[in-house]
């Protein structure tokens, strides 16, 4: 079997940074309007009034200070509270492909690779622009890559599951190099009218180039020592949007067609699952947790990451050991752990070991153990 390395990563950051205060101001305006409109029903006890959101709560509960959005104006308009992203014609490049190209070009350049060196494109993210033709095939054509391409969705774990698939393809000799992209427009499936979750997500796109170690052009590469995946069904993070929605019109427009979750339950159930997963993966590779130089964890909640690191290490992790990017980016679903890796992979020195780990809806957990070559 061929050895596999990560030889390049890329990041596309959307144009609009939106702070908690701005988001809360829009929500509170919407809530005040709703309460005024529903005053009679609220007084009669028929409708629950909407409580105000608070920037202080958001930072304390999640660690998030701001997020980047593909369109801020639509989200911050209390009469709309959804991004305005006009549909493009069939001949135009789709928005997610555009994001993917920007991140992909950076990853290819970093690896010193051209389109002709790549045999497989994987688009892995928590929502795709359409069922078909695959977004990955659109990206493949736009970059002029031969070979094959496919889409996959494992929510927040899409990128690590994508890396796993890429590693398999390279190890088996089906591809020399694989480009994996994660274009996340979380703002388009987030309910900005829901106080419990309106602050959680941001938009971003990451790209990872994986190659056969013996063919890599760059000397600055990260050998993949192993990947490990796990899933366990849960309804605690759910989105009921789908192609069957139009077959039962009574449900169209209900908030369950957007992201919704039982945040507390997710926190309680996912942290132990992830801690045990990482420990078991390291054990399998005969690596002691203390010998891991850096954990690039999924970026959903600061306290969650601190707890997971504590479970793995048996002590507090330093900011250097588990870098945080969610304060600036929010939760960018599958892109989160890859943004942390992209921005902080230089924390490894030769022969140092690091772990990328994602977790989220499904439930799903994916870990990738790397060694700086
Ligand atoms: N402002 C002020 N107060 C608030 C707000 C707000 N915005 N929201 C809630 N409160 C109040 C509540 O009403 C509650 O009040 P009370 O105590 O009086 O009942 C109090 O604050 C505490 O509420 P919670 O218990 O809900 O607050 P938590 O401390 O649990 O924090 C979090 C909420 C931050 C959501 C936290 O539970 C969390 O982060 N949990 C983990 C969630 C997680 O990791 N989810 C991962 C989902 S991501 C994923 O898998 C990908 C899905 C695909 C992408 C989707 C893209 C859209």
C-alpha cells in the first residue's frame, strides 16, 4: 500500500465579518416586531413571546465573537434574516464551486501541483447546491482535472470522512493525488430567527490536497498515520430539508427544514464519544496522548474543545496544543477543523504528531493522525 501525505491546504474566507452585537441587534429587532404583532395572542397565552438574544451570552456559552458570511445584508435585515444569494443560471459557476476553486488553488499551489497531477476530486460538506450533477464534478471541470469526482455529506465530519476516502483511493493506487474541498454556506441552512442557534454558524471553504508520499513535490508534508471514523444515530442535530418536502406541502416552511438541535444534549453526549474515539485511535497507533503536539479539533464550542482535550490529555490543553479559530469564524461545520489545521499546522516540527478531529450531526466523529515528515 502506498504511503499518503497531505501536501497542501487552502482556505476561502467570505467577504463579510459579522460580530455578535450586529447579529443580536437584528434578532432583537425581529423579536420586538414579532411580539408587537402578536401582542393580543401573547396576552391571551396562545403564543409565546420571543425573548431577546444577548452578545454576552453568546460569547460566554460558545466562545464565538464573530463569523464570516457570504451575504451579511440579508441576514441582518430583520424583515428577512436569511442571506440573499441569487440563483445562478445552469451555465454559470455555482457559488459553492466558486468558493471551492479559491481554496483549491491555494492548496494546489502550496503542494506545487497542477490540475494534471490530480486524479480525484471530493466535495465534502454539510449541504450541497443540488442533488446532481455533482458539485465535485463541476469543480473538476472548472480546474481541468481528469479522472473522477463525487460529493459526500457527513455534516460537520464531512472533511475527515473525505480525507479517509482520499487516503483509501491513494493507498489502493486508484489515484495519485486527491483534491478534497469543503464549501460550507451554513448561513443558508441556519434559522436566524431562532435565539438558541442564530449565532452558531459561519461560512467558509477549505481544501486539502493528499498525495502518494513518493510522488510529492513539496518537502513540507504531513504523513497520514491513520484515519478512524465512527457514527451513532441521533436526532439531536437535525435538518429535515429534502427532496420529499414538496410531496407533503403541510410541512413546507416549517423551521425543522433548517438546522435545529438540542445543544445541551449534544454537548453531553458528543464530548465523551469524541474523547474516547481519539484515545482509542492513538492507542491503535501506539501513540501516547502526551506525545501529540497539536489537536486541530472541530470548532463548535470552546468549552466542548477544552473538555475533549482534558479527557484525552488528563489535564488542561494549552492554546498552543488545541488552537481555537471559532472566535473569529464561528462553527463552519466541516471546514472548522481544517481551518484550524491550515492556520496552525506550522506548530509541528519534523516527526511531531498531530490529530485533526471533527464531530457533529449523525452523530459522527472522524480523526486523522498526522506526522510532520
Ligand atoms: N441569548 C441569551 N440567552 C440565550 C440565548 C441567546 N441567544 N440562547 C439561549 N439562551 C438562554 C436559554 O433560554 C437558557 O435560559 P434558561 O436557563 O432560563 O432556560 C440559557 O440561555 C441556557 O441555554 P442553553 O442550555 O441552550 O445554553 P448552553 O449553555 O447549552 O449553550 C450552545 C448553547 C452554545 C448551543 C451549546 O449547547 C453548544 O454549543 N452545544 C453543542 C452544540 C454543537 O456542537 N452542535 C454541533 C452542531 S454542528 C453540526 O453537527 C453540523 C450540522 C450541519 C451544519 C449546519 C449549518 C447550519
